[in-house]
C-alpha cells in the first residue's frame, strides 16, 4: 500500500509540474531573465551633460524643464517638459490631420479635465520641436486653447522617422501609412542621397507602402487594398540608394495607375452586362494578378518575380481581359472567399 501511495504521489507531482509548464490560452509568458536599469540608474539630474543642452533649448523656447530620467529599457536620456504649443509642430511628412478625430479627442480630453498623454518630441528644423506621433493631440490642445503642453523630449532625433511604430493615437489605414512613408522617404533621401533603401526597412515597415504612397499622391481615392496582396509578393526593399529607387518607384506607380484605369474599364463593361457585385473590382484584379497562385516556401523572402516584370504581365492581362467569360458564379466564389477572410 505504501508503494502505491508513493507512485501516486510521484504521478501527482509530475502532473502538477506539467501543468505549471503549460500556459492557459491568451496568457503571456514573462521573460526568463530581467533586463534594463535599476531604480537608482534611472534617475537623472537636469544638469546632467546628457540632458543639460536640451533643457536649455526647452527653456529658450518658452517652456519649462520638469525632470529628467534614463529610459529603463535602453538607458537613453529623456526630458519631461512643458512646451508652448507654438514651439511644437508635427513632422512635415505625417499623414493629413483628421478634423473629426481632433474634435472628438478634444471633447474627451475636456470631459476628463486632464491632458494625461505627453507628446513625444524631438528637435526639429530651425530650432523648433517636432512631434512624430502627436499631431491629433497637438491639434486638440489648440482646439482647447491650451497655452502649454506636456512633452517627453528626446535628444534622439531619429525618432522623427519612427512614425509607424510610435503613432498609436489613431489607427493607420493603408492610405495613411503609404502617404507617411513616401513623405518620410523623400526627406530621408534628401538628407542622405547615398544611403540604401533597404537600410530604412524599420522606418518604412513594408516596401509596397513606398509604391502605394506614390500612387495615392496621384489619386487620393485609389483603392490600394485590392493591389496589396499582389505588391506584397513582388515589391522588396532595394540595396541601392534611396534617391535612385524613388525614381524607379515613380515609374512603377505610373504603371499601376494605368492598370487601375484598365480595371475600371473592365468593371464598367461587366456592369453593362448586368453584373452588379460589390466584389467586381477585387475579382478583376485577382484575375490579372500574375502571382496569385505563388506560394512562398518557408524562409523564402525573395519576390515571386521582379516587380517590373510582374507589372508588365499584369498590364498585358488587363488589356486582353475577356468580359464575356465572366459568370455570376465566378463572382459568387470571390464573394464567399472575401467573407470568409473577414
């Protein structure tokens, strides 16, 4: 009996050990080791050499340095400050302001009677300050008539080009992302014409956003979402100077604009034949996509085919598209696929 109890106890202990090793769905695993600074290492005096000149610039702009500290993760110096609204501008390559979102944000801030989320700010042009992620909060502060705004000021000016990673106050759609990326790319190409496009992969997030941004500049109503699956398979960052690749992308954007004109013509012809599905455009683009059946192998990050070649084939497919061969059943299949994806 004693031996049986021991075996049972061992089995129970093993079961508990396995249970501890398994996490319930949705639970996050903590890191095995701790990283970052200790409390004593985080504190930083305003007179510290790492932050003193920045604090002086804030005071010179009519603001007030409040405190300084080292970021607990990376150890970089940061300055908490109050800045006059007039001293802060959004980075010039940010997405366009949404008046509707600004008014709603201003209303909610006013209801809370507290502006709790500081802007992230870096040094800007001509001695001013830029915010890479606070355009709507800055505009809301102006709507509310605030004199000063609280800001987290960083000496790291490269943060101005990390818009997509930092901007969480209003979700980006594809158009917003694309326009911000192409504006950012022009500024970076001007600052360093010889640096390769691929070196900015972290800032740009995805290569196709550069191409789509150029198309959106030509046509603000362009429906880029339907072309995104195609571009994701063929558009890659190039190991060539950004200033050069932007010229190439101008040509690709022009070709994509021409393809879209043919797609509209085809959709119009299909509608004239009595086909009224909301999925017509997506169906046509899928049909002329030369890489729609391409499946990337695990670990393969290369394009399905060079983008110039893919655009040539896509344009040719659009030119020879036969609307008489499209049936209602084809569209029903596309609609079913779109609904399952949603």
